């Protein structure tokens, strides 16, 4: 396989996994952000931030691994790209999850305290 084709396949793998993840998360993420953010403008910002993080993280890792795996076989390069894309998605999800969990847990604590009448 020539270098350009392999590189294109690696990018395709990364972007495909990101778009699938974003498609799965889109509706629940919009719902959570609308609950957490006081305004629609803020919810729209955090939605865009999340989408960018989940596109950039895997792609960045795939590109970094691609630079280091240019001497390996084609199938190993594809395997490294798949692992890198998954690791990038995990990293992006951890970052986004942490950003969403902190205010969500505070909101839950406040709701529980209000229900108890404290």
C-alpha cells in the first residue's frame, strides 16, 4: 500500500470513530448540557467544545503514532491507528466527562439537599 493511501486510511479510521461516537452521544449530551447550563448560548458552546475535543483527540494521537510507525508493516500501522483512535476517544471522553460531572454532581447534591429541606 502506498504511503498516501495508508495515511488516508488512518485519518478515515480516526474520523469515522469520532463521528460514530458523536452520533451516539449527541442527543444525551444536548439534554445534559441544556440541564446544566443556565443559557442556550452556554449549552451551545459546550456542545461545540465537546465535538471538537472528540474529533481532535483521536486524530492527534493517530497522527503522532503514524509518524512513529512508518517503518512497520501496513497492517501494523492500521492496528496502531485503531488503538490510537480509541485511546484518543477515551482521553477526550475523560476530559469532557470530568467537565460535565463536576457541575452535574453539584446540581444533584443541591437537589438532594432541597428535597430534604436543608
